[in-house]
């Protein structure tokens, strides 16, 4: 068994952040590149907020909020004051989190790219792995609903994901270019992981960039996806409801079908072990391991399980 020398992870928000936190306990962080979704990004009172990038950064820095977003034990003085002024307060920004958005927005205003400002934030938090947005361009996820098109956070937070969805679209995909290093990291790794993230609104936005999809197809690494659906339910977020609404089976097999033709190995949780033959019948390897990332030890155990499943020694 070889040790991996370069691991790239296609990452959404919270599930990906926890997987990456486990991975950096098992292999040297310098070997890891996280490529982050920007489809959830929003402009909040003129500030650039990147929820998935920030969930990854805060989790890798060990300071994530209890729900996996924002900063643990953050205060909300600025938001409370804003609310008292009659300002918009449906999107909860804590005071420490606010500093991140101020820092990023100011960097962007001075001409830095999103990649530059993400690297600066990662450095400031002492993060050893490379964290890159999939693109430096605007590439929003639009959620199509019975009530019309909604920006992702409008759907997810303002409308509490309660509006029936009919599809998702990525209007920036045709023109957005992969950020520097994205294509190389995907193409030239030993192991390419699709994190246990929502396939529709976390991973699809990455694959919607034609050059990213081509790099995944051409990758010299083993391509492994980890199911975000365990026992027919999502660990976090609206993935199960979206599978159902968009006509897919609400199971790990339903997710495997979405990735069919793109990956070499699909990892399911042990509770879904009976689905292994059906996933293999799609033309990919499949293995069932413990994927529950509870606590630091759980995250580390899952990272080890995935690396073993992919045939790497750790
Ligand atoms: N999620 C919520 O459910 N409610 C919020 O008010 C909220 C605020 C928020 C602020 C900053 C941030 O980085 C993330 C935030 N999130 C919030 C999480 C976010 O909407 C989603 O978890 C991701 O976009 C999905 O990956």
C-alpha cells in the first residue's frame, strides 16, 4: 500500500469541512487541497460572505459554530444593533464572523482575487492545507422553485428551505474560469475525493464549470465519492429533500447514480452495506465503512476509513 502524496477534495460546506478536518489529522496538511463551492456566496450589506469557504476555514481552525457554520460562542452585538435600526437581520452574522467578511471585502475592493483573500484568511488561521475557491468569478447557485428563482441563501435561510424546488441552475458556469491551481490540483493528484456534500448545490456547482468537469474526467488520481446520505437521510441540510424533489431515489444508491461514470469508488456508510452490490452494478467499486464524523476522533476515523478503502496506507 502506498502513502498518498497529493489529495484533492471537492468541497461543499459543513460535511466537507468535517471530512477535511479529519483528513488533516491523518496526512500532512501540506498534501491536501480543498476546492470550495462558491455557489452559496452572497452580498450581505455590501460585504462578500462565502459560507462554504468559511465553514471549511473555521472548522480547520477548530473554531466552527455548533451547527457547523459561523464561529463558536460568537456574540451578535452588531446584528442586534442593526436589527434595532430596522436593518435586515434574517441572515445571522456574528461579530467575529463579521471581521472575516470585512477583511475579505476590503481585500477584494483593493483588487485581490477571492483566491488571494482565501489564502490570506487560511494563513492567518494557521491552516496548513491549500484552500481554493473553485473560481474567482461570480458563480451563484440559483434554486428554481414553484415560486420562481431564488438565490441560494434566500431559499436556504430566508425561506428555511421550505419552498418546493424544481431544479437548480448555475448561470455563471458558462463564463466562470477555474481559479489558479484548481485544474492542476484535480488532474495531478493521487486521490480525488468528492466530500460527503450535497450533490446538487455543493458538488454540481463545481462540476458545472466545463474545465473542472474535464479535469475530473482526466484526473490521474483515484476518484472517490463519499455518500452524504446515510440510512436514507442527510446527515445535515436539504440533500434528502432535494433528491426526492428532483426525482432521485433518497438513498446512497440515488447519490451513486448521480456520480455514475465520473468516479472509481463510492463509499457508503455501514448501515447501507446492503446497497453495495447495486452501486457496483453501476460500474464502480463500492465499499461500506463507518462514515459518521462525530467529534475529532470520529472525523479522523472516517478519514482513515476512506484512505484505507481507496487502498492507501496511513
Ligand atoms: N445558516 C442558517 O441556517 N441561518 C443563518 O442565519 C446562517 C447564517 C450564516 C452566516 C455566515 C455563514 O458563513 C453561514 C451561515 N449560515 C446560516 C449557513 C449557510 O447558510 C449554509 O450552511 C451553507 O451555505 C450551506 O452549505
